[in-house]
């Protein structure tokens, strides 16, 4: 079952970080935390939602601790063998990630938590230890910047072209 989570975890981590070099390391750390904390899952929501939140927490915590580290951009990887990702889907994800890479980290994190993990503004504020109005502002600014880049951001459906 944990093996089935790898593509999901890796995609979420990549949405939150700026390069592929850290993605695998953070994904591995996140999967270890998921496995270690499995007994904490209470079954009140879907398992995937619980995993997503654990992964987001691990990723954001790691990014906070490594802020001063130099970022090295690498070429995008091809889809891993055995995943159900088509080449068209892979290219679309890479395009979205490139756009996310152009956003400031604070805006990027708020946008991913809101539109990918479907967290509410108050949940994001709690998760990031940030005032609610600051989260709203970051979301508004991120959507505005994405519109400038030519990507439409639907209020209900998340991101679309």
C-alpha cells in the first residue's frame, strides 16, 4: 500500500519545493513519517487526505529548516516506470510546476495547500502559523500572478488552463 502512495507523495512534494533535487529526499522523509505515524490515523477522513497533510507538514518543516541552502535547478525527470502517468499528463504537470516555481514560496505554499489539498484558509493559517488575512492575501497575490503568466485559476475547481 505504501508503494502506491509514492507518486502521489512525490507530486505533492514537488508542487511545494522548487527543484527535483530535494523532492526525492523530502518524499522519502515524508513516507517514513507516514509509516511511523500510521497508528495516529483515526479514520475520520480519507486516508489519502491524511497522508497529504502529513506530507505537507513534513515538506514545509523541512523547507523552513533549509531556507539558507542554495537551490540548484535540474532538468525534469521522465515519469517513473510503472506509473500510470501519460506523457501528456507528465508534460502538463511539468508546465504547472514551472509556473509554481515562479511564485514566491509563501504564495506557492498557500496556493498548493488550498487548491491541491483543498484546505480552508483557516486550516492553512493554522498549518503555516500565519494570520488568516495573510493567507488570504497570499492566495489572492498568487492567483493574480498566475493570471499574469496566462494560467486561469477557477475559484471552485482549482487550476485550469
